[in-house]
């Protein structure tokens, strides 16, 4: 797989610092799982952050505070390694053709999901996030050669292609590519012919639809 589209540098830094919404964080995590270039960039961000912390002035803390923090970090790291690096998870993710974070979240393949048809050739599967999580996360399956309605975005949205490909005013997006869309982008994605396109979409607010589609938007939940 050759990835051509990556998150914006500011988005990657926000992901590294933990300030992205939960929905956008999941999309970026899935892209990073498949993208060696972004993995290297994240390591650079972590090294930069460590250097900044090293130059900060020390402040007094309660006795035992450092040991408690280090123990908690060690425990979190052990759990994360066990969860992400387990052979069975790696094998399942490879078999399903999914990034590990999404494989862990779904627990099944894309073909086993209960897709909901919202328009001819378009179906969605909404992914529940934890209570209080920010943003909305969903999978969208668009049939070969179909187009989505022209729309814009009133807040952050990221789309990662899991299968197939689509084109819009920005370019062509295929497996592993991520579209990091700003507020000023209005586009009309059209899938390539020959195969369905399945995308993971994280958004912070609903789409900006035009015309009569605005009246059915609450039903479509887009």
C-alpha cells in the first residue's frame, strides 16, 4: 500500500498531544497504523516534546509523586502493548484488512456489519463512542461510480479510505489515504468505478448540505 494523503502537520501534533476529539483521534490512529511516514513524524513530535520538558524549570512536588506517576505510566504502557501487539489482534486485523485500532473497536469485519441504507448506493454504520466523547464516528460505503451530494463542513472532519477509492476537488483518495478537510472546503466525492468505496469518517459537526437535502439531513444524520 502506498499512501499519498496524510493529516495536516497541526492535526498530527494535536493527535500527539491528545487534544483532538475522540472521533478525529480514531481516524488519525487508523491512518497512522498503516502509514510509516506518519509513524516517523509522530516519533519526532514525541522527541521534541521530551526536549521541551527537559528544559522546563523544576517545581516541588509531594514525596512519592514521581514514583506514583511512573508506576501509572508503566501500567498503562503494559496494557497498551498487550492490547495492540497481541498476536491474535494483529492476525485478526490482517485477516479483516483493517487497521488495528478499528479492528479492536469493531470486533468484526466490514462485511459482517449491519449497514443502514440511507440513499441509493450509499450505506452507513455508526460507531458508538464512549459516553461524553466528542464528535461522531461512522463508516460509509458508497457503491462503484456513485457520487455523494456536494457539501461543506462547519467544523473539523477527517475521512480515511479503507477500501476502494474516490475523487473530489482535492484529488484522488485510495486505501490508507486520509482527507483532513478544513472549513473552507466544499466538495462532491465520486467513487471510482469497479469497486465499492468504504471510508471511516470522523466529524465534529454535521455536514453543510444544499437545497432540499437540508430538510432530510436530520433523518440521514450526516
